[in-house]
C-alpha cells in the first residue's frame, strides 16, 4: 500500500477566489447571471506554455493558466475563479486522490465594459 503525498502549503502562494453563478431575471424577463465569491483559497497559478498563437494573421496571447489547489467540495465545473483582478472560466478540472489536489485549466474572461 502506498500513501499519497498531500500537496504542500509552500507551493500554494496565491489567493484565488471561487465564484458561483447566481441567476436572476431582469424586469424585461432577460436572464442575468452574476458570479458571487463563495470562498477564497490558497493556490498555485502558472501561465500555460505557448503564450502566442497565430489566428487569421493576428498574433494573440494565450491567456490560460493552470491553477492547483487543495481538493474542496465548493468548486464545480460551473464555478469561475478570480485571480490578479481577472475572472477565469474553467476549461477542465482534474481531482487527484493521490495528493488531495485539484488541477484546473482556466482562461481569462473578457468582461467588456460598455
């Protein structure tokens, strides 16, 4: 029998907020989804490799990050994350029973102002 190693606290040096969707209806009947912070956790955040890509003749920056945190029951695939004053949508999530962690690939959300 092998014991899994827990993720060490020293590697979790960034504060990341977990946001959950709240759906309301406007007077017009339009559905509005807002994300509210439910928990803040310590995490490791690393920008993904391959930061540039070519798309229709334009160079654009890949704004994806890999976030690792301790496993918790709060986060789901529908959650969003806030780090460094930016909001990220979860692309994929992998819970590891081996070290008690969750590894998340997330991409920054463009929140147009106006």
